C-alpha cells in the first residue's frame, strides 16, 4: 500500500493512517461529550453527525488496515448513529 506522509518543519512525520486515527479519536470524544451533555436537541443531532463522521473514518481505517472487526463494528455504529439523527432531528 502506498504511504502518504506529511512532514512538518520540526521533523515530525505523520502518515495518512496516523492522521485518520487521530481525527477519528478526537471527533469520537467530542461527539460523546455532546451526546452525554444532552443540552438540547440540536447538540444531540450535532453529536450524532460527528459520530457518523467518526464512524466513516474508523470504517476507512478498518478497510485500509484489513481489520474486519473494526470495519464491522463501525458499520453497525454508523447505522445506529444515522438512526439517532433521524430520531432527534424532528425535535430541533
């Protein structure tokens, strides 16, 4: 597999999968905070939308790394999060 790398001036090298995993982890945490806060229906929808983005990132990671458990788990979570958006969207 071709490796895409980003080099920073300080000499740090991050490949595509490292960036993808970092993005997915941060977005997952932010989404969990929004869902757990339950401030308003809009924050719930925003949390589920972020969970969808995170699930897509984890699905891509599972596919590229050929990890079926990660791939399948996040396909299921993606469906659950889509359900969450449609459940909370009418309340916004």
